[in-house]
């Protein structure tokens, strides 16, 4: 992401479930020379433009190289419902310090369950946020986004995985073993689909290392 001046957002299309897990790995490659308070991260904003932004604090001095970045923390801030942020209020605070170095990649993940937002940094849970404190409701259908403020990035391993009853729908059946119906699920997983009663089903198969399978009824 070669950032333009100001805020730059990239949204996950068709990913507005109220139970969803969103994550990405970020590698800093530079910043806008004059930017002293650069930031980047993952945001959840509703149709009223209220919500929360989990961001890496990439503040520093003037200059375009990563050597000018001195920030090392991850924080959360609320958005007011317009283009302004609550930088000076209690809804803006660090959730993890000494976790970011501009010379190393950092992984951010947010696991949303209604108004509960669990924030992970490099695979570690660092904070649980109540969305009500940020103007969000359990029913808000939100398209999460990756965003940067005057920081240039390489973003890899990004994902947006919907969940059902807190289980990620990612093609991995291990999570389903806790269900009381697991034996039935396991027995049926290789059974041939009855096309007479399941017409118009489209199968999507993503050929990647995670071997995720997506099903959608046509």
C-alpha cells in the first residue's frame, strides 16, 4: 500500500457478518516524509461511521525510511461518527506496548462476536473491547477494513472468515469436534450430495496452504 496523504482504507467485500474473524500481517516499508504520527491497522465502522480502529502506533520523526519510525505500541481509538477521532478520551488507549518494530512484520487479528471484539497481536490476546463503548451494536453489519495513515505497507496473509456459533467457517473441521452433533457431522462429511434435493449448489475451493473450502447455495 503506497499511501496517499491522509487516511487510506481497503474494505473486505461481502464480509459483514456479526460473527467474524479478520486478520492480516503488516510489513512497514516507509512513510510520508512529513508524517510524525503515522498509524495503520484494522477498523470496524458502521453505517453512521462510528466504530473502533485497532492500530499500530508508527509515530516518529521526519523522513521516509522506516528508521524514522520510533513507535512500538498497538492501540484502539473510537471514531465519532464523522471524520474525527477520540484521540484524547478514554476510548483511545494502548492495548500492547513494545510489540512493534518497523523492521519486523506484525500480525493483527480481531475476532468479533456481536459487541465483543477480541484483539490479538502476533497471535496473543491483548484486549477485549465492548463495541457498545464505541457506538456499535450487536446487530451492526460492518465491512471491516485495513487502513493506513501515511504509512507505506506490504500486507500479506489477510483474511476475513465468517463464523457460526463462534466456530470459524474455514474448512477446518477440528473446531467442530466440540459440538454435540460432531459424530453425525463426521459421518456425513464424505457422503455424496443428493442433487435431487440440493439443486443449484455452487462449490468454491481456494487452492492455498490453508485448504479452505467455501460453500454457497446458488
